[in-house]
């Protein structure tokens, strides 16, 4: 039978349109970074912690600017806001439209301004100490793990030696001598010298655990094919360190730094309570808590405000570190 209808040509026996086979979709591989970002996007707790941690960092950056613009005033005393017994006038520590968290007992300075400005100095101390610890730990861990032999023996013994020292006792005993030595080197400000001392001590005693982690990672990587290929092509140790090994160590570096930083912020607060570190009137979270202990009965808000602030800061960065550790673990299977 001849239909002669071109519209019917190419149709199936039942008059339906023929189905053309779909082209298979190309399979796209994902890098470790893409996998980590995908996991982080599904981790609501880590995203919330990152937001809080980011707000603390932003506060640390903006607070000195706001002080210069006279928006924050952490140093001016207001004796007219203080009672004869050194307690703030009014309820809740003297809270008002001008002083949202009240005023400091005894001096009348704005509590919120000192708290926000104190975050800056605590973050700076913690960040600088973290950098010192990470740099030293990275150098020792890289050298020990890659070179092996005598270098590894000396590196591990150095780690064990540093871990043997009582950090807090040495910091207290040597504070006066070393702060005086720092001042003799041209640092005239007592608080700057004390801050440098705390940073150096925390950093110099905080690197051994990180060095062990890096050493273990390097010992695993040094026998991988890409390292062997680079060495067979005549690559120098410097090239192997910076081109082959370091790019594969950024994950443990990032994770450990986010866990070490809040530990150093807490250590700064503890050292301030032990009278080592930056002194008032320059505020840090540590010396604010130390001062607030004297007025706990008169003004509980003055004590709990910095305590909850430092707790939120430490908790947020710890959660970020935990989330990054899980997201960057290639063996993790999180859905």
C-alpha cells in the first residue's frame, strides 16, 4: 500500500513518533575541594559556626576603626555613673541607651566598647601565636618526615624535649626577665612587650603536636608516585617541599590552625588571670574577665558578658575545625 503522505513517513507502525536514543551524560570527576565544599554546604552546624567565627573576625578588624571614629569609647571614665561603693548606678550594671551592656564598676567606662575592643587584642594574640606554632611545626615536621635518618631522630627528640617542659610554670617564672629583655630591644610599651612575650611563649610551646601530625603525613607522601617521579627527574629538595608536598598538606594545616587558635585565645585569658599578659587599661577578653571577678557580686553582667563572649568564640572556631576536618577527609562518607 502506498500512502503518499510525507507526514506519515518515519512513524512507527502505531503512528507514534520514533524515540531517538538519549546520549549518555558525561561523567564528571570532582576534586577534593569540590567534595569538601559540597559536604560543608550540607553541614548546617559548621556553616552556622563559620558565620559566628566570621563575625568575631570582622569585629576584631572593625573595632579599632570604630574607636578612632569615636563610635566606641573603651578608655574614658565616667565617675558620675558610679556609686560610692564602686557599683554602677541603675539596674543591670548601669544599662542604658548609651551603654547597652552597662558600665565597668569602679571606672564607669563603657562595657560593650571594652568588650568589642578586647576581642581585637585577644584575636591578634591568638592569631600571631598560631602562626608561630604552625610555621615551626611545619618546618620541623617537613624536615623530619622527608629526610628521615638522623634528621628525623633529632626532630622527634626535639619534639619530645619541648613537650617535657612545664609550659605554664616556665611562662610565669620567666615573664619578668624576658619582658625586660624584649623592652631592652627597643619595645618601649609595657603591654606591647607583654603581648610579644605571650605570643612567643604560646607559639614556641604549641608546635610539637602539629609537627608530629605533619611528620606522619609527609612520611606517607614521600613514597608516593608523584614525589618519586619528581626526584627521578632531578628535582631539588626545595622543589619537592614547596611544589610536591606542601600543596598536599594544606588540609591538615587549615584544620589544625582552626583548632589551635581558640586554644591560644583561652590560654591568653588564663594567663591574664595569672597576671601575665596585656594589662588594663588596654582591654583583652582575659584581663576583662580578671577584673570582673572583683565585682561578681556587685555586677554579675560585667563578669558573664566576657565569659560568654570567649566561650562563643572558642566554641565557634572549634566547631569550624571539626567541620573542616570531616569535610576534608577523603575517606568520610557523609550524606
